[in-house]
């Protein structure tokens, strides 16, 4: 949930409208893909910022995910993360 909320809120706060979110599940985990129309604004992790001022979402997503990144396709920016299913 944390990775979903961080990527989605970043898209809404920093991305261009409309923002779309998809979550795809398979036997191994989930792929979260957030798209927006601000293709000229790459996701930028906060650097040298007081944690009290926020901006740590992309760092959290990187730590929680097995893979993450972004790309532009079809006039949309895609910011994505793969999350592994917990094993028992």
C-alpha cells in the first residue's frame, strides 16, 4: 500500500492531468504503473532535504520494490515499481 500511495500521490501532486494508475498482479507480486502527461518532468528523488519536509517517497519505493523506474511512451510518462509477494 505504501508504494502505491507514494507513486499515486506523486503523480497527482507533480504530474500533468490526467493521471492514471494501474496495478497488475501475478503469482510473483504486483506491478504498479502511474502515468501522467508531464513527459518533460522526470521523477526526481529528494536529495539533501530535511525528512520533516517530505520528499522521501521515491526513496521508500526504491527500498520496497524489486524493480522501479520510469519511461515515456505514447505521450505519457510512466513511473513504475514491482513489488514481490511475501513468502511464507
